[in-house]
């Protein structure tokens, strides 16, 4: 469950939060595939409660049934998306919510209803006997409470119940039939690993008609926050390793802390297992996700320069399975995605530079981020080499002889050094400031000598804060 089934030469996924299926299909064809993106995490696809006038994004984490009709489209549109994205080598991972059902709102996006008082969800169907007895999670270190009581007061399904297992398996197998490559499992730490193992064992192999090899198992990223030690959390994240990868929240917190200026960049030389994070194979990494980008503790699109630097490091560094965030603009936490007068989600619109304009942020289209995805694809599995730092906030390293990147996070001090890039001699286009266009570069360039060394200059005020060159940016 740890293989994301990426096409050869691709290496990063992006969460297109709250995009419609038809818009994702088009984005796969027109932008993601041509720019080497490997996959998309899509928002929950099953029927959810309709909240209020604001049509908050949170709606989609309150299931009403497993019918695939949401604000993003219906099952036919979902199937069209997976077919078109798989055809161009972009995998679809769907956010699945089955720890709980909605605890508010009684009308669903497919027109079904819920009777909250009686725990009645007829479109599944679930009734009271399928839920755990009602209790609050008071002690987050108690493994029984976090699994069997109600997260945020949401009615908690009992995954030990045979009928519940059957309904979840049917739901996930329907998505597999429709061509998904895997799942983002919401609230995974609130479900027992043993119950999930039974459910996983009943899942089909991925659909070969969508280009997956025979016997391929779905990729899984489980939302598991913390779980660092029995003492702190009452359970271990490693209990979930047999089920796939899990979200490495420490990665998000620490990379944000470092690039916010609260720690030295030089310590990044051991980022990953060296910082006590999960083994790389089981770690899903991100700078921000749809939850913590709203909490103000991590870097997000709102930070601009430091966010681009953190994301560039994220993509340049070989640890974990990287997931990028692609947001809609928000000014309050609960705000929903861009919509029209009657509440329907609207398609992203693009300016002449290909940047989103009408409320969608589209970080994945930002020049530096798009180009760093390419950097990651070009360097492939080449090892980190030629690490250099100034003892503070200026760092540089290569990925074998395939790519080289330097960061200047030192306030007020230019980076001006003659450094070993590991690359063959030549003139290279700096992808942070430009792109290669024929035999010239639209931005800065770097001249690498026959000894692999180059004069690297990054002024303290350069907007991007980093410089990167790779085998395919050679002029
Ligand atoms: C997650 N991961 O494990 C999601 O990433 C997160 O976004 C979800 O919460 C959470 N688990 C449950 O799926 C979000 C939001 C919550 C919101 C829920 C459900 O952050 O604030 O809960 O979605 O919409 C809110 C209230 C809650 C209330 C619920 C009504 O906080 O008290 O429950 O709405 O359905 C009665
Ligand atoms: Ca639970």
C-alpha cells in the first residue's frame, strides 16, 4: 500500500482542494501531465451534508452516504476524470471519510437525508447499531477513546461491525473500479489498525483497464497526526505502517519553522529520518495541508517567498512521498471554495501567464513550484551530494550529477561563493527565475566549469530566495 503507481519519471502529487471533476480532468490534460505531475489528491467524492449559506469546505468531511454525488460532480464525471487523467499518466487519489458520518445538517449533496437523533443514514444504510456508543474524546493519549469516541462530536462508525465493513469495502471497491490509484484516509488514527487490515484485505486490485499492472494494490496515505511514542500518544504511528504511508506532520511543522527563520537552514542536511521522522517509505510529506494551512502555524501560499523556498527544498530533498497543496483563497477558516450565485463551484480561470485568477490560488502553477517538480523528476533517485553551508542560513547541495540547488535564507547577506555543483561543464538556466527557451534562458544562468565548480550568487533580496539548475536546464 506504499506504491503510488507513478509513471516513470514522475514524482509528486498535488491536492486540488475542492476542484470539480471536470476541471481536474482538463487540468490533467492541459497542465499536470505536460509539466510532469504524477498524481492528484481529490476532495471527498461521496455524498456529504450541505451546511449553510457559506457552503464551507468542511461539508465534505460529513458523509451522508457513499453515493458519488458532490459539489465536484457525479459518478459519471468522476469516471471521466480518472479515465482522462490515467490516460495522460496522472494518478487520482481520493479522500475517503469513513471514521464517522455527519453530525450536523440533514440534507445531502445527492438529495438523501440523515436523522441525526436516531443515527439513521438510510442511503447507506446505517442505523444506531452500526455506531459506537456516544462519548467524547477527552484524553487524546488514550488509544481506546481516540478510536471509539467521537472526533469533533461526529457520529463514530464501528469498523468492527460486519455490515459497516461491508459498506466501506463496497465504497472503496467502487472507486477502484472507477480507476483510482489509491486513497487518502481521513481520520485514520481514529480507527483501529486491525479493523482496517480486515477491510484492506477485501479490496480489489487496481483496475488494469486504467493502465495499472496486474495485482497492483491501492496506494494509501492515512491521516495520522502524531503517534510518535506510546508515552505521548498512547499508540505508535508504526502500527499503521502495514496499511500504507501516513502523514508526517512533523515534516510540515519543522520545514515551516526552519524557513520562517526560527532555526538554521544548515540543520536541514539531515532532514527526514535524521530528525526522528518516520522511515521515508512510510512518510507522506507536505509543507501545508488543507487543515493546517488554516491554523496559522505553518507556511502557506500567503507567505510567498518563504513558502516557495520551503516548497523548493521539499521537492529537491529525497525523503518521503511529496504532496503539494493547491488552495483556494480564503480570508476566514470556514470559507468555502469559489462559487457562483447559486452556490455551484466555479472553474478556475487563468491569466496570460497561466496563473489562476478567480479565487483559486493554484500554487501548483506557480513558476518556481512547477519547475521544481521538473527538477525532482530530472534528478530521480540521484543521492544528495556536495552539501555546503555557511554555518547558518545559506545552503547548497547537488543530487548526484543531475541537479544543484542553493538557498539564501540569511537576512541582509548575499550568498556569493564558488561551489561544487556536481554537474558537467556548461551554462545552465536557473529555473527559479526563468526557463530554458531554445538555446537561451529567460532568467539568470550559471556557468559550470570543467571541474564542476561555479560561482553562485544569490542576493539577500532575490525574490525567490533560491537558485536551481539541472541536467535538462543546460543551454
Ligand atoms: C480530518 N482528518 O482526519 C480532516 O482533515 C478534517 O478537515 C476534518 O474536520 C476531520 N478530520 C473530520 O473529517 C473538518 C473541520 C471540522 C468539521 C469537520 C466536519 O476541520 O471543524 O467539524 O470537517 O465537517 C465541524 C465541527 C464539529 C461538527 C461538524 C458538523 O467542528 O463539531 O460536528 O462540523 O458536521 C458536530
Ligand atoms: Ca472512530
